[in-house]
C-alpha cells in the first residue's frame, strides 16, 4: 500500500484566509484610489466636508498599508507559531473594521458635499 499524505487543515485554512484578505485588500485599495480621484475631480476636496473625507481616506489608506504588511508577516509565520498568527489575524480584523467604518464615513461626507 502507498503512503497517504497528511494534510494540515489548519495550515490550509490560514493560507486560504490570507489569500482572501489579499484579494479583498486589492479591491479596497482600488476603491479608495477611485474615491480620492472623485474628491479631486469634483472639487469636493476643497470644501470642509471634502477635507474631512480626505482625512478619512488617508487614515483608511494607512490602515490598508498596515494590513498589507501584516499579511506579508502572516505568510512568513510557520504553523508552529499559531498564537502569534492569531494575534496578527485579530489585528487585521480590527484594521479591516476600522477601514470599513472610515470608507462608509467618507461616502457620507461625499454624499453631503
């Protein structure tokens, strides 16, 4: 009989989660860029609400860069360091939630402007 390969589901799940976050991150970065372009093209950026929106987008973009860095760190972690990977994933979740809040807040500023 041949030997059966052992699949570590935990490693597989983490890899899938990192891939999902990476794809989602690319979408949010593209959306943020197009929103910034809209702020400038429409002239809203030069109004008080546009300034607030711009600051929110800047903070969201900083979060996105931090998430990208954390994803790279997570890819380099071995499964023997599960506790550390859990902490990194929690930080990513927190940043994603804050970024979503900032983007929604920015959309509200733009719709008022």
